[in-house]
C-alpha cells in the first residue's frame, strides 16, 4: 500500500513565522506615520501573504505492507517528505526481512 499527502513544510513555516514577525513590526512602526491608504495597502499585503502561506507544500509519501521478492516475504514501512520550495527532505524506513507466514 502506498499513499501521498500534502502538509505544511516545517522549514518553510518557520521562515514564514520570522518573515511575518518582521512585517508585523513594519506595520506597527508605519501606523500613524504613513497615510491611511499606504497603511491599508501594507495591511492588505500582509493578510494576502498569511492566506497564501497556508498552502500545503510538503509532499508526504508513505508505504506499509508485506511484500514478496524472490519467494521471500518481508514487512516494510517507509516514509518520506519533501518540499519543492525550500528543498527540505526527510526519509525514514524500516524493513523486517524474511518474515514467517
């Protein structure tokens, strides 16, 4: 059996959190110092980024099952996650060879 799933990349999420902190500071420091229209434009840009940044960009693939190769049965669990945006990659696997059925 295998499947795939899309999740939020932990590395991209952390980078977004840091970027959003900077943008929030920028918004706070601009308040009352720029025109209302400029401030509303900055606020709109921030809101659009937050919505956009909730995209699921981490592909997760996993396999689990009993497989046969050359008349030998084995049990295998595998998981991998990869992000095309930042290059984050993680992989885990475990195999029990020659199980007795």
